[in-house]
C-alpha cells in the first residue's frame, strides 16, 4: 500500500478524504438509530441560548463513527508497512477521543451538561500530549524548534535532558512546554467551537484540508493522508450534523479533532503557523478566557455570551448565518496560514 502511496501520492490523499467520508456516511445512520433506542442524547447547558433547548436529547457521541472511519483508513494505509508516524498520530487522537467518550458517557449517565471535572480532563490531555511530543522527538526525530515565518527559527531544545532509561530519552523542556500548551490549547479550543450545528465539523474540515496540503508540500505523506482522512470524516459527519442536527459529535469528536490538529502541527513542523491556520479556534478560546477574566475583575461582560459564536447569536444572527460566516472566516485564516508557510518555504529555498 505504501508503494502505491509513493507512486500516486496526490490520488492517495484524495482517496483518504473520500474513503473516510464514505465510511462515516455509511455507518452513521445505524449509529444514530442505536443512540436513539438507548436514549443517549445531548444534555444542553441551562445557561445557554434559549433557542438551543430544542436540541435536548439529540443523539451525541457521533465522534465515535468519525474515529472508526479514520481507524479503518489507517489500517488500510498501513497494511503492508505500518509507519511509526501514522500510528503515533492515530494513537494520540484515539486516546483523546477515549477521554472525550468517558466525558460524554458521564454526561449521559448523570443527565447533566458537565461530565468529567475540568481538572480530570486537563490531566488526561496533558498526559497524552506529553507522551506524543516525547515520542515525536525521540522516535520520529522531530526537531525541537519552532519556525516563525520570515523571522527566525527558535531552538527550544537548549535545555535538553537525557534520562538514563534504556538508550535514554531526550527531553527538550522548553519545546515540551510550548507543545503541551499548544496541543492542550487546540484540543479545548475545538471543543469550545463545537456549540452550533455544523460549526466544529465544517471549520475542522477546512483546517484539515489545509494541513494535508502543507504536509504534502513538505513531502510528509503519512501526515497528509491522516489529515485528509480526518477532513473526510468531517465531511461525512456534516451530512448528519447540518442544521437541524441529527447527531452531535460530542467531546469524543471535538477533543480528538483538536488534539489531532496539534499533533499534525508538530509532525509537519508548523507549530507556530497553526495558530493562524486554526485562528478561529484560538479566537473562540480567547473569548472565553477574556470573558471570565474581565467578569472576575469588574463583574461585567465584554461579550453578550461566550464562546464567540454565542455572542453573535445574542446579537440576532441566526444559527446557520453564524456557522456559514465562521466557515468563511476559518477558510480565510487557513488560506493565509498556508500562503505564509508556503512563501516562507520558498524564501528559505
């Protein structure tokens, strides 16, 4: 299979998108019927927009099928010569998806909008991110550097320590800290974005297609295929998640997609530019942080409601208008990041 990749790389990235999309679309109806019979539905936050109360009970955990689609593609792609790069990306994504699944199951079991405690989720996310980064540095030889296009390449491996376990484990502390913040931040940012029908799936789809293009342009075929598979899963999921949604992805999907984006950024060496590519997710997360900080200081709110998409709902935008406009903004930011990264690569060359 990998020989086929090398012979027809562009076609295989396209196939990753299509195959993952088809698997998601074929399996999702049965999953929705099962969730309805089991009465596994979304618990809507009581302090959210009143228009969202009708979503109460809508099947959730659609992210399970999205991850199944990515798993199937990865198994097909690696049937002859599995690569550590592809398996590492899949492992981090699945581990985070499992964490989200436990969170979703807790919400359903206790019939509340909050599942695991924030501390428990953060501990799990930091552990997964830490293992991934250390494995990427030690197994995949990922350089502990961060490139700021047209400015400089910052070496964050200056405080590297080798722990005497077996052949030794290289721990570049500054790079590890930066990546932990990046991966966990993106993980939660995508999770916060998943608040309207089709919003997270549509924006992640756009971002993953751009990440696939960047990885492909760098000659990193396996990350390009993985990003393409994730984009395809999002496309297939959108068929059922478009307004009014038949199913939500839940934390199973949103946390996994956010972690996958961060891991792809590390492997493709775009740890800085991903902040622009995923700028919409960053804005959503910042809106919550600013709102909480400002309210604690002044007892007043900057936004009508956070995250940012709820602010525009409160201003009178319909849900579909918010979603489509956020897709457009996400596409513009992702395109800007791609052009900036591509131009920087040409300048270096």
